[in-house]
């Protein structure tokens, strides 16, 4: 598996899809299935012992989804397990424009996860903040972030250091 280039990391964030409150859903599912089996419920409720383990498998699978984004002097790097198991590396020279933005996950991309159409994709976990990448080819990619203030500070520092002239920041 490819690794990230050895550059001092400036910004790195790992987001996990799984949320703690989902354990409540897992617990209710398991208890429901066990109660249904223990009481030997009538044939009409046989779907519950089947549905509860399927829900459990789905939630356990969601535990392994994570998005890691790294921004440094070399460029932008990201990995979205299990969809992109290898790191993707983009040097600053590949971009026409890079900027932080607030977006509507449902309105702009139809939800969270790997969304969009070829040429305008979004990789996001939760929230409404992201890093918009506009490639010289015209393709766009949005990488979600849960740390917009920290990302903004890093982009300001990179722009000030003349690392890249493609970074665009909104004036506040």
C-alpha cells in the first residue's frame, strides 16, 4: 500500500463514520432478537431474528469507514477506507483552485459518503464543511472536514508561505 510522502504534515484529520449513539441501536437490535428467540414468538415475527443480525452486521461494517485528509507543503492527500484503500496524492501544481467551503450535503451531493457524479465528487462523513478542489482538468472534488477552523488556518499559512497560489480564501 502506498504511503504519504515524507513531508511535515501541516493539517491531518481522520474522520470515522461510526457514531457512539449507534451502540444504542446495536443493543436494541440484539435484545430484540434475543427476546424474540427466547419467547418463541409466533411465525409472523420471524423477520425480527433475521433483521436484527443484519442490522448488526451493517453497523459493524460502518465502523470501518474512515476518511483521512492531509494538507501539507507537497499537496493534498486523502484516503477513504474501504472505498479508496490507497492514498491519493495531488501536488499543488495539479489544482486550478483550492478553497474551504460550506456546502449542503443533501442539496449539493445527495447525502454523505461517496457522492456526486464523475467530474464533481464529494467524499464526506458528516457535517457541512469541506475543502473544494478544482483541478486544472475542470474536475471537482470536495473533501469533508470536521475541523474547518484548523483547515482554514493551515491554508492561510500555506498561502502566506507561497506554497501555492491556487489557494483561495474568503475575506472575513
